[in-house]
């Protein structure tokens, strides 16, 4: 179990960065690598198995696999994600070895605004081989790690890192079915009560099992899916906010703006202006 204080003394050094958009399946359903591998999910979802941990990851999640450890994965919904190979260094920039059991598996971050900004900058500098681009991508990776430390410390100054075993590390067939339904209905009037009934559960049972399996409440999972789609449309289209709202399951642009601003800590128009490349 790693303490926050221990996390500060080690830093990730970026070796290579790859970006994949709307990937329907992994070319290799499992493999091992000579370096640490970080999967940072921008959109979509996938299941994974690393050592004793089994789980699923979507936007807000990063999955870290140690070197020489088998990494099994399967796409659930078309996946847009960053793959980063890295090694660890100490405060003097010297390579160090870290405990594989203390530093692997899923990391869930709650600062979606900061996360989205980092992903936008990674995309901006993808495929640029110049020294400046490499330095900027390293800066983004460092900030992702600082976000992990920040959120771990905010939870409790003496808390363990986000890799401490937690709910969401086992498969629940009913909840896998539920997430599939939510993905299919995210752009519609998605009712958690109706999904629970479809699965033969009460709404309370459904909420508890969903939280245990994914680490999120069903409504938060739905909101994360919708807002991720909103972010893509803000950056990749010229649609009005009203058009985006109708395409992402929101009644109108005013409600969408309220939800977006509360979660992302900025208005949709500010987000589009800041991150559009």
C-alpha cells in the first residue's frame, strides 16, 4: 500500500506516446512489455485483467500495467485512448525500480476539466518528433501524475494511493449488461428505473451493485458518457449547443450548459474556445 508521501518521490518519464481513435478491437488481446504501459481513456470503454485485478475502464480512468506482466484487455465500446510507455525516475532524474504490486491497475480521476485539457494537449502534440513536442508531452504526463497525487492527498493526507484495492475489480454480468444498455441509450431519455427492471432488480439493488462493480453511481456513469460526447462535438463539429444537446440526451441547451459547467468548471463555449485546435 503506497502512501501519498512515497508517490511524490517518484516521477514518470515518457518514452513513447501513441493515440488511437474509435478503435473497435485490440490487435493484441493480451501482451507483455519491457516498460510500464499506461492506457488513458478519452472515450469508450474496455475491460482489463492485470495480475489479480479485473475491471473495466472508461473516461476518467487510466490503467497502468508494470513491465513483464501480462495485460489482458477487450474493447466494450469503440475506444479512443492514449498509450504511454514510461519508466520511473527519482527526484534527481535517475531511473528507479518501483514495487509492481503497489503501482498497477486502474486509477480513477475526478477532475474531468483538467483531464480533458491534458488529453487535448497530448492530441495536439501527437506525431510531432521535435524536441519541443517531446518536452510538452512530458509536461502533460507529469501533470497527470500530479493530478493523481493531488486527488489522493485531498482524500486524506495519509491515504493510500488510488491503487489501493477498491470496488470495481470484479466482473458482474448484470452490470456489464447494464453498462451496455446505458451506452446504447445515452443519447435518449435513459431511465435507471427501467434498466433496473429489465435486469430484474430494484432500483436500490441496481444502484448498489453498479457502484460495487464500477466504483460509480449509474447516473454519474451516464453523465460522464454524455459529457464526453459533448466534449467531442464541441471540438470536432460546428454544431450549436442546442444541436449538441439533442444529440447527447439533454432536453435543451440550458440544462446541458448547467450540467457541463458544474462538472467541467467552465461553460461549453469557454471549453470550445480553450481546447479547439
